[in-house]
C-alpha cells in the first residue's frame, strides 16, 4: 500500500501566493519561496505550485519563479498553469520541477496526455481535475474553474488514466477554501475508479479532515493551502495525529 502524502499547495498570481474560496475572492498568503522552504522544513512530503491565472491570461508559467523555488527545495515539486506542449514541459523540468500538472490543455486535446507521458514518462504527468456538482452531475471545469464542460468527472478520470496520466489531482470546487472538509463523495468515486494515485484537494479545515479522507477513500495524497499558509494546522502536528490513527504516512 502506498504511504499517504501531505502536500501543501502554492496558488500563484502575479508572483505571490494567494488563496480564495470556491476559486473566488483571492487574498495574499505570502512569498512562495519562503513558504516552500518553510513547508519542507516542517515535513511536507511534496509541494504543488499552480500558476492559477496563466491559462486565463493565455501565457506560460513563470519559469524564473519555478527555478527559484526548485533551487531551495529537495522534496518533489509539481508545477501547473498554462502548460500546453512538450516544449513547456521540458522548460519546467529543466527549471527544476519534478512533475507537471495539466488541466485545461488536457481537456482541449486529450492526446496531449499520451504524448507527454510517452516523451517524459507517466510518473511526471499529473492531470488536474477541477470538479463541481452541477445540475445533478459531477462536471469537469476548465480555465481556472471559470468554464464548465460536459465531461463527467469520473469518466474523465478513467480516460486520463487510459491516456497515460501517472497521477490525478482532484479538486472539489464546492469544497475549495471552505474548510468544511474534503469532498469525500467525489474523492471516493474517483479514487476507486482508477488505478493511479489520486490527490484529494479542496476543503481541508482540520487534521480530522485528513484522517477522514484517508480512512474513507483511496486517495494517496491530501493537498491543502490556507490551513498551512495561515498556520492553522502545523504539518508536524498533523502527521503526529495521522500516526495515532494508524495511517501510514511518509
């Protein structure tokens, strides 16, 4: 069984870490390099860096910032935002990223997943899925959560696996930033439907939420932002609590 991972997320806008609720109302959360170093020192297993407005602004992820963050880290580091080609991936991996995350570009051109997996290896291709319960269905959203698609979340998850994705970053837009707990229902559905690691994201508000998502779903990682950024749940204390609940962590 894969050991569970605790993964802080740095949502970046204009070079600064930000955090909102349901993908709206962003507020400043600090310097991304300082936060990245802090999280590694506190025991984070991995880090995710998302340039959240790159796709909306039709530009590429800030490669310079990726280099600066990677230079200060030794834990695995995933980068996403505005990635749409092999060239984009190569630049980010050369800059120090360990894995890359694609979302809107994968929905627009599913074969991109296959192409990138074949060229760089599935282990470094993460497909991010932003999902929201809409009109009775779980639908995939793109362009920073601004645009709904007709794709069913679970079916899309199965498809990305068949195309060569090595991991899924599943974000519940309904839960994002609310601190009401991870969306157990959709996380359970997706993690049981696929054979690759799934990272649960959206809604973490306490250590108990991590215990629940690891006990009740097959997610192998749990991602959070605001509770770490604003020192509400220290990573070391979180890991201690997970151990007391007999949850195998890194």
